[in-house]
């Protein structure tokens, strides 16, 4: 049976902790490299880099709703860029390199990309963007709004 409340229930699931071997089976090689090993896809190659449809970008690892298409903008940096994330679905941590801010899925700890602030970028409406979430396409799965 399918009801419209399914999405809301999904949000309340506890954090996902799978052993590495299970992630390897569940994900494609590219997704595994990026989500679990924190690698970065080549700029300009990602499926969602120039993707501007209406809907929700979910975590490719666990399906957590991460970004709404209304926050997506064209940063010309080669990766999907968002000005904000949905609720508390994305967590921020100091990157291992000691200076960048890493962003991860709050539910499965999958690596998404990095956040940059104060770059003076503007969105399509000319509004200054405070934060640029620079996200790997491989970390995302788009769900089109019907
Ligand atoms: Zn996730």
C-alpha cells in the first residue's frame, strides 16, 4: 500500500550505519568512491551539474532529502551548487585538510562535498549567495516533482 505519508516516515528513521562491504554492494563504484571515500568527481562531468528541474535532490546513499531545486544555482564551478540545504539533513564538519568545511549527509555520513562562504556570488535573481554548497553529482539522486 502506498500513501503520501511515506516520505515523512522516512525522515524519522535512525542514522544508517552500514559496514563498508555493504556500501560497496549498494553503491556504484563512482558513488562509493565519493560518498564513502570522500573523493571528488571531475568538474563539469556530473549528471546534475547543469541540471535545473523542479524537485528534490536526495542522498544517493540513503535517500535522505538534502536539497530543494529552488536553492540550486549555476555557479560555473563544474559541480552542482546550492545556496542552502533542507532542514538538518546536511551536517558540516572541518575537512581533514584543516581549512575547508566538509558537508555530509546527516543520516548516513556520506560525503557530499564542501561549503564555501562569502564568495560574493549571485543567484539568477541577483541576490547575494551567502553559502555555496559544492556537491558531487554522484552523491545525489534527483526526484522530480510531479
Ligand atoms: Zn545519506
